[in-house]
C-alpha cells in the first residue's frame, strides 16, 4: 500500500481483508465463532497468535478491516472498534487510569463523557477534575502529582470551544501523563490529533464516520501496545462491535471526505448567516473570525467542521419556538450524518448535567446546537430564516 495515497483513496482501499471470491465490497463475516482443525490450532488462537480468528468478541475479519482503515486515516499504529462511542471513550480511559490516579477533563464536553469523569470514575477510586474551560492554562492548573490523564474534546460539545492540542499534549508528556482526544466532531479529514502529539484518539463512529444515522459504533486509535491492552480489557467488558455494524462504518468511510467537505462549506455559510441575524445574539463556530479559538483552529484543522451552536435572543421561550419551527432540520440527538439535526442542549442533550455545570460550560437556555447535513445549503438557510421569524 502506498503511503502517498490521498485521504479518500485510503478510506476506500485501505484495510482491505483477503477475500477468495474477490468481492469489490468487503464481505460481512456475520458469525459469532470460528472453527479450528486441531487442538494445537485452537491453543494458538487462544493465545492471540495471528493469523486467524476464534470468537467475534475477540476479533472478526470485518471488524479488523475497519480497524486497519481508521488507523490508517488517523495515522496510528492500530485501532480498536467498539459497540458505541462511549464504549470507545470508556475503553480508552480505563486503559490509562487505575485507582489512586487523577484525570482532567473540561466541563464543556459530551454529556456521557462528563458523567464518566464526574460520576463513574470517582466510584472506582480515580480522582477527577472537571475544568471550567479547555485552555492549556486550565489544564496546567489542574495538574497534580498523580495526574495520569488529560482528556481533550476539540471542538467541544456543544460550545465549539477549541483546545490547543499540541500544547496540552506537551504538558501531559512532560508529566508522563497520557492525552486522549475525542476527534468525533472534527473527523480525521479535518484534524489528526496523533500528528500533534496526542497519545490516543477516540471516535463515536455513530456520527461522521458512519455518517448515515444507521449504526452505533466507536473506535480508538493509538500505538499498537496501547491498543493491545485496550483490546484485552474490551473483550472482558464486552464492548465489541458486531460485524454488520463494522461493515456499515466501512461503507460510510468511503464517502467521509465528500460529506465532510460539503458539511464544512454549508456550516460556514449557515454560521455567517446566523451571525448577521437580528434575532441571534451569538454564534459559536470556529470558522468565524470572531470565534476566540479561530486562530488555533486554523493552525490545527484542515476544515472547521459541520457543527455549530447559536443563541436565540430572549432565552428559553424564543429559543424553543425557533427550534420547534424548523422544517427541513430534524429535532434529534446525535450528529454527523447526512441529515441536518438540531438539539436544545439545556432541555435535551445536556439535561443530565447539573444546571451550575451547564452555566460554567456556557450552555444557555436559548442555545441551539446544529449538526449540518448534506442538504442543499440554500434550503437550510431558508429553513432557519423562517424559523427565526417565529422566535
């Protein structure tokens, strides 16, 4: 395989499994178990000695093709596919920390990830600090002698905050700590955190990688030694993705660059439109020069992504009226697919966060989060225009 291939060529042709029938589309090995011909072969497979497969909870050819493909796109040595994005995040985090360790994560972050750090990890004897902003200074102030993990989500959910990846990774490295970056919102097309010094990348492949709102999956990418440890843990915790789910993500990856290019452009147009609208008080999108993280995003991102948030003037009432008046957009959780989805974080996606934490994260009552799809951009602008007239 040529390392000079472009992104989409790697997304289509990288990580292909051997197939005796020479199928153009990768086959789905929809099996729970694999037979072996001798006790010796079974013993070898049970010791994780390749080549070969023994049980899909351990490994599967379709899943393996997905892992190799995503590792190639992110620039990592190896990858682990999981049954969900939180399966990926929790597998990565629990491979790093143990009782007595300390971990740091920002408040403005995916709700379930916040709950992992705020509620679940302390129950395992792992100390955590949730910082009020995602600046390098905030991470540095949170460091303790036992800090083993700095968790990054950039752009973050739902405020589109930008973390300077290279500086936080260097800060962790100087303390012999590990950095994990959730790269779901950016995708490897727009951003490759491993190239900026991060140790591990996590994805909810339910979002952009799958891209069609029809699969739940996750992936982590990093050094081969780390992924080997994570796989052993995942086999026990049972976060294994099913073969058909893995195949759906493989299918989605083939058009990832095409979709993300469209979403980047449409989100930029929508952000600019909303920024000039009289009923909008603020727009959060790193592609706008007014965004405080714009300069950093320009340095570390290829494109600014398909996610944005904005505040409707007047707070909760006008925000909900505009939210409910949208017609092309679908009111739904999740993001990153072909359809434009909108969410009201204070009332839906971040409702499990305590109100004071939402305030620290900047999540206002009138905030609307938008995951821009691949619809015609003019139709999206018209939809937001008519909805805001009713706010």
